[in-house]
């Protein structure tokens, strides 16, 4: 696995908040798709925080494992 700085303009992506995120502004994760990848960020620091870019295949494997 390699880590690179996201160079795409992630502000133009359509972000979705996790259905498991609480309504009190606590632990929230947002996900967006674009440019052949899935992007993940912490919604509490969405404007200033880091963005994780994951390949679609790797994301599908992660979701499959997370579902159990």
C-alpha cells in the first residue's frame, strides 16, 4: 500500500455522511467517489483535514470485511 497526497479538488466531490454517525456531531465519517477512487474524511474537520484516497477494489474489500 502506498500513501500519496490527494491532488484532486475534493471540494467538488459529493460527500455522504456515514449512516452510523451520531446526530450529536460526534464520530462522523464522510465518503465520496470520483476519479476511480473512494475518498474518506472526518466530517468534523472536513474543510481543513486530510482526505484518504482508496482504490475502488480496496474499498470494496474493506466494506466486505467490515460487514463481517
